[in-house]
C-alpha cells in the first residue's frame, strides 16, 4: 500500500496524508483522525526513506525562483527563510534557471519532499494545477485565476502610474519603455504605462516600446536601439532595474547624459541602483516583505483556509536619474 492509496481512501491529498502520519502541525484534528484510520485499515507503513526527508514534526516549504543569481531574488529568499524560521519551518530552495519548461517536473520532484510550495512561476495556471496534484501553492509576482492557489503580487499599476506622473511633472513630453512582454511569469507593465502616458498627455511614439530579456546586456542593446530610432524620447521607463543598469552602460558608451539627455526610471528598487551614478530612480518593491507575506499565505493554505490574494504596495524612490 502506498501513501496515495491512503489519500484516496481518506479523500484527501497525499500531502495531507504525509502531514497527518508525520504528526505535523496545522492540520484539522478530524482530518488527521480520518487519515490515520485509513492508514490502519490498509496496513500502511511509511518508508524509512520518506520519514527521513524532513525533520519529524516540521513543516517543509519549497521555494522556487527563476534565477538565484538575479539580484531581485536574494532579498525575497531571505524574507521567506526568516518568516519560515519564526514558525519552525524548514525551507527547500530550487531554481528553474530561467527555463519555464522545467517548472512542472521541478514541482513534481519537490512535491515528494515538501508540504507547501511558494514560487515565482511562469507556467499557465492549468499547467501548474496539473503539476502540483493537490499540493498547496502560493504564486508570486503575477495575478492568478486558479481558485486553489494563493497569490502575492505587487501593485504594479500604481507603481507605473507614479513613475510616469513623476516624469510628466519633470517636464518630459515624449517617453519610451524597455519592456519584457515575453515574461509570462511577471505582472504586465506595458498597459499601465500606456494608460498613464495618455492620462498625463505624454506621447509614446510608435516603436518606442522595445522588448528585451531581463539582462543587463539586453537593456544595453534596447537603450541603444531606442536612442537610434527615437532620439526625440527624453525619458525611458524600464521593466526592471536590471534593464535600467544596461541602459546606463549604453548611455555611457554613447555619450548620453543621465538625466540631462535622457532620464531613466526602473522598477524593483534593487540596492545596486543606489550605487550607480546618478543613483537610479525606481519603483521600490519590498522583496523581504513579499517573502514574509508568502509564508503567511502558505500557512493559511495548510490550515485549510480559503486561498488569499495579497497585494503588496510599492512606492517611487526618486533619486538622480529622473
């Protein structure tokens, strides 16, 4: 008899069976009794290997990020670990290495080792739902429509509107954007950018929104292209700070003064943005707080509560680049 046999008889997920048999917290007593009765009826015995995957009695949270080298994620990871440790939980961290196709298999692998998953995931909700097989999941950084999932996202729209309003207040009238529209695991920045520009009477020339991957090199190339094709653009909003740093590098190479010739505004509020000259104006997102809220949402799911939709506020940090 397997753990899944017990789950079928008890009418619960196999993760719930694991928590009940290992006497982990945050499970309804009646559910635990039903699981244990089913296990006894089937003469189920958990394997020694399975019992050894985690510390007895502990909750293990699996955290998936797309790239541990990306400076956005260390603060998020630190927030998750700190919040999990306060609850006595363990954290198992893994990365998709920026390859969306790896997500389903990685989720299935982690499902055998953790009680709940938190992830910056790009796959469609339906793909994630098939992969988790009932494992509680909290999705970060983007809207989700699957009612079984918890979610924590940043208030991207208000942040983008604040950035564009700031540029308008500084006298800019023709602006552009370096976007990452191909990043399905991220909240879309382009619609609020276009809406905010229209609301403030700013012009976004045709072709002045350039797509790029989330790398410094891509930001460099995108900035050079924008300057070449649209020299009339006096300010650029970037999808994130990594792209903004690439724009800085291109500006130096091309002899473009920041902000004199072209202002730049990023998104994420990475600490490295304060180290460049001039310091980067950016929409700041509290990554550690996002990690802490994700753990709170994970605890809600483990307790059998209705999945939450948490929205993290952001704020524009005005510095020297715009």
